[in-house]
C-alpha cells in the first residue's frame, strides 16, 4: 500500500510556512529573468508593501494571484516588472527520490501566463527537472509535461491538446516517477510515459508557481490589459508509490475533455482511450533542437530542426525534413502544397495511416508565420500552438478524414 509522504489540503486561513517557502532560496527576496514580465513575490522581503502579496488561503484552497503591479510598489523592489506572480517551494521541508506526486488545481486564462507544478533537485542544481504540468494561459486546454536532464537540460516536451479547459474548474495532474519510467496523468488517465533519465536517482523538491511571460518567451506575451487572476490549488499530495492500483480511484478525477469523444482511437489504442496530439522537442549540447508533432504516437508531417539546417523539398510530407526559423516558410509551404498528408505509423510495421485534410497545413503555415513575425513565439511554440488552434477549431472537419488506411 502506498504511503502518504507529503500533504497540504489548504484547509486553514493562512499558508503553512512549515511546508512551503517563498521563491528560490538563492533569490530569497523574489525573482525574475529576461523571459518574464512578472516578479515572483516574497511578501516578507524588506520594504515590500502589503498589497504586493500574491498569496492567500481561504475556502479550502491556496490562491497564487497573477496581477498588475500596484502603483505603490517601488519598481526597484520587483525588478521593474509590470506584473506580480508567485512561487512556493518545499526546498527546506520536503524532498523525495521516486514516488507519486499529484496536485488538484485550476489555472488562470491570461495571455502570456504560465502555471506549473514541478520538481527540482534538492542539491540545488538546475537539472534534472520534472514539469507536471506547465499550462499556458492562452491555451488552457493544452497540457505540457517535460523531463529536463543532463547539463543542457535536454528534454522531450510533451503536449496533449484538446483536454479539459483547466481554467474552468479543478483538474488533477500527477506524475509517477520510478527508477525505470516517468508517467504523467491527467484526471487519472495516462498522458505520457518516458524512460527515466539516468540522472533522476536523487531527491527532488516540489514547486508551484504562476508567472507572466514576455515576448518570445515560452508562454508568450501579455496582451496589454490589466491582470488579476489566480492559480488555485485544492491540494498537493505525495506518496512513496502509486496509490491508485487494485481498483482504487480518486473521486476528484474529471472527464478528459473533448479528445475522448471527438477523436476515434487509432494506432492500436484501446476503445476507451483518447487520441493524444503531442508536440515533442529534444535537444542536446552542440546539436540542433529537433521537434515533431505526433498524433496518438504517429508522427504528423516531418521533423523540424530549429537551429540550423536547410528546408528540404521533395513533395513528400512523410520524408524527414529539417528547417531553421528562417526556412520555416518554405518548409511549411512545401508541406501545404503536398496536399493531404498521409502519415505512416512511425516504427510500426504495417501500422495505420492517418489522413489530414488539405487545409491542415495551410492553417499551420498561416498561424506559425504570423506568430513568429509578430515576435510572440519561437518556432517550437508557434508550430505547436498553430496545430493546437487548428485541431480545436476544426474538430468536425478532422474526424471524417481520420480513417485507417
């Protein structure tokens, strides 16, 4: 039977500071960086006005508020940032090697915002890192999970589009970290599973945060409007192993969103499993970042090489293709001109094929290029967001062409 090793149900009227500490311990008065337009607040920092506080506990939940910086807050205290966010950690109260970690939370739907439940090494190193999950405020139905490993932080970036709107209510996110695999769950349903990287056999502590991005940042840009929205957390729990075995379930698990009802299972998935759209990006020292889009484990289109490389044009959307940011237009236009993409099951002998409608690639071209030209996104972010936008807006058009070959 799994043993509960950490638990905060936030049932009081104030934060339990024996369990949680404010922001990174190496930047105790607060934190920002060039990729943010928000200051992660420590309300106890010297001179910090009371209305800079972004943390509260009430009605059985923790709230970390993302808000515009109040006018009475001296800019010098908050890195001259126009927004205030927050971060809590268990660096000095709890860490663990392997186990099952879950959070029930509701995220803010704010342009440029990012909400996260994640883990870092107790040693103070920057990697490894487990992100379970990261959710952009502009795409609250897209769950991103990632595993950072090694000196470079190289990682698979795993996206599930078409899930529940995480800003509309609470959802349960979890990771089961074992010596052999790391498995991510959303409302009890397995989303992704990856082999455990070699450097993951060490204690890691937990973090919760919400922040506002900046142009070209991972989460995108603010839209210029005042901000006042909160990441709400019902509970955080940790176990020494998966507690949901032998028929045990969590009554807080919600449905899995539109994917389960809209997309038919393909690629040998069980009838009760939804197809998952996955945006995967990996990189290593001195090498280009290689990205791909997969639908239910089957690659859609070609690889994108985001650093260096030249777009290849053979008219075959299943052929390996490399593209730099400068070559993105040519690459995607080649993809669009190829017509409906017929994608063979990668690595699956005789695997199924998925047909995508002709306007799929056209939409990706338009939305990706617009985002990059506006300076609001990197290639990875723009391509992933464009695919997500198309899938969300064109569900009915996609269902019919999704037929096994």
